């Protein structure tokens, strides 16, 4: 195996061996604490532009199958593991992790101390990093890193360019694609929702002309403040139709209603985050993947109320509008991978749409 190294912006160097695509890459290095679900994570478009480190020591032991894709063309910048399984053992497996990353043109790094790398990220925060072969002096690589400006158009990179339909015979739901996971469509289809997926920059007027029963705002990568057009779209939509926001969609609803967001030190990326529903005290273990959060102090209680908090660090995990049928969560009720404790939020969305239709009919 070819020698390869990861150089962080703060000067830390991790030397190991390359697998997957044979290429150099630069991005933001982050870590995921999940013990399973590596295929879903790698294909989650919320990892666009990021070098994904798995804290679990062995990755790829079940191979890659045709069912667990969250997107067909993943845009994760790199995959970093302590060890990858060269000979997976699972009846669904179609290829190993090395073959998959090579096919998707994603470089990998193995044979490094991922625990130490995780501690560095936890202490100093997610930062720029370069994954490269041994071709330059470390100082030169660090200088090159510092001169790089990471892109801010991640949503445009991953959103669908053209509308498409995932047909059923039930309620008509518009899904605004900021980098959606296929599992969201699966959950809506399972509830017989007729889904139309639209690009991230679709105008509110266009959405409303389709006469939806509800609108879903999906997950996606990057800083929610880079999408001011989405804030305007939400402000208009919420007056006319129920809205359910997930992850980035949650942050966008907050910004559209006067709240603020901030970049977290190292984010929440994993499948064991405990979240408390304030009204009932119910605790769900949730799947999360985000590097930004809503500022609790910025939430205007006349516009939004906080419905959920993360138990470990107290960050805002859920919001509900005070006047409109609009609610959101920071985590992934669709899981994939992760616990399905919060799957009933999709049922709540169905109830919101049905109640709104009754009110519209009686108005």
C-alpha cells in the first residue's frame, strides 16, 4: 500500500497508508462516533467537502451493499480509519470499502491513530486538512492549507438540479433538497405521501403553485447563513402551508424567524445523541450530523419556542412556530443509520397536514 499522510492546519501530522482513490484532497476534517452505518454516513451529502474520520476502529466489515445508499454520488472528500476490512463478510455485500471508494473517486487513509485525531479535533475544533502522498515538506503543506478558502456553495453542489417525483397516492408533499438523504423519501413514501423533490433555490411562488399539503426542508451541508434566499422562501411559505425541517432545514427555519446560528467546535456526528422533549420529558437517542446549531439566546419566544434540547451540551434540538404549523428538529428522525426513536415525527407531520387541511376547509 502507498504511504499517505494527513496534515492538519494546526501542524499535526498523521502518517498511514492510502486506499480508495489515488488522489490528493483538501477539506474540513471531522469525526463520526457511530459504531455502524459507515455506508450511509459516507453517502450522506451533509459530509460534502469534509474528510470523514470514523472513531470505531474497524470499518467496512460488512462491505458495501446496494440498499444502504443515502445518495448515489457521494461528495465526502475522504475517509479516515484505523483499519478497513479487506474481506467483508455479509450476505448483502457487493464490494469492499476499498473498491467502493475507488469507484466513487474518494481517497482513504488507514493505519492512523484515529483516537488521537479525534482528541485533536475535540480540543482544537474541526479544521482544514490535506490528505496527500509524501511529496512535500510539512511546512509547505501547512502554508498551502492556510491559503485555501473552503467553498461556501456546498448545497448548490449536492442539490438536485431538476425536479423529480417519488409517486404515491396520498398527501402531496414538496421536499426542498438541500442535500437530502434517501431515507427521508423512504419514510414519506412509507406513509403514502406523493413526493415532489425540488431544487434548493426554488421560489416560494413556484412551490405554492403546486398546491402542496406540506413542505419538507431537508438536511444538507455547510453554513445555513450562506442561503439567504432560503430564509426568504421559508418566511413566505410558512404563512400558507405546514413545514417540517430536518437538520439544515431546522437551522434555516430558525434564521427565517429571527434566530441566530453558530458554528460548533466539532459538531454532533454520530448515532447516540440523547435528546429531551421539553414538554413531556421523553428522551430519544438520535442520529445527528451537523456542525452548526441554533443559538438558544437568540430565539424570540414570540415567534418560536424551543421544543427539544440535547442532554449532553444543552444545544437547541427542536423548534415550533408560535403561529404557523411549522416545526423542526436538529437530528434525523429517519435515522439511517441510527436508532428509530424519533420516527414518529413523520407521523406528526402527517397530523399537521391533516389538521391544516381541515382548518382550510372550514375557513
